[in-house]
C-alpha cells in the first residue's frame, strides 16, 4: 500500500479506513473525490461527506463504497452533491 495517495488518505481517514482501499485505483479514486470536494467546500466538509451515510449509495459511506468496488457510483454521488442535486 505504498503509493502517493496512501499517506494523504491516512492523514484524512486514518490507517484503518485507508487499509480497506486495497487497490491503487481505489486510493486514487478516493483521493480524487476528496480533492474535488475540498476545493469546492473545505477539507472538514469533504472528510465528513466521504465517511457519512450517503443516500445516493444506499446509505453507504462513499469511502466504503469505493472499497467495495463502487468507485464510479461514489464519483457520481460526489458530482450530484457538488451540483446540488440531492433529491
């Protein structure tokens, strides 16, 4: 689990959560989504969004959705959030 995204994710979500992102692609997806959210909101809001229940993901936290292979769905949920489409 040594790639450029790992340390940044550990800093935001802790080692236990980050370890669930087993594949480099999952860590890259999580990093990309977090950065997009943090740019538009702030890091604290981005972190809360990533670990909170999400109605677009059947109430699964986006970080866990990414860990279970639902990265594209998590990206779509982030776009919906950033576009204000929380229906």
